């Protein structure tokens, strides 16, 4: 789940509790964290992921603040999916797993 969506889903009391678990002020969470207006500390980034109780992953927090390039990451994953697994072996050639296993 995206961090902003998670914060929106909490409701008033949930936002207060989440901010307390992350050890930040409620207004800081609502203004600076939710809208990524300030660069957070490493400890806050970790706390935002950890204290979401599994709803927001660390990579999603990093992406929220623009600290990772998610477009390149997803493009690389798509290319990896399309890449054929292994290489075709030309006829009459031993596969590399058969090297050293000749019968004598």
C-alpha cells in the first residue's frame, strides 16, 4: 500500500497513534510526511514502514519520498520476465551440466 493511502485510511485516532509510534508530531505526519514536503531521516523512514504494521513496505516509503527510481526498477523487472531462461544448446554440443560426467 502506498504511504499516503495508508495515512488516509487511518482516520483521526489512527493518525494520532501512528504518529506516536513513529515518534513524530501529528501535524508533521499530516503535512510533511503525507505530502513528502521534507526529506526524512533514515530512522523516520524505517519507523514509517515498521510502524505501519506491514501495510507499507520500506521500498514504498522510499518511493513516496522520491528516494528510489521506481520506473527503472519496474522496467528492469519487466525485461527480466521477458528474457528467456537459459541459452539454447546447439545440436551435437554437450550442455554445461554434462561436462565432466562422461562415461569411461
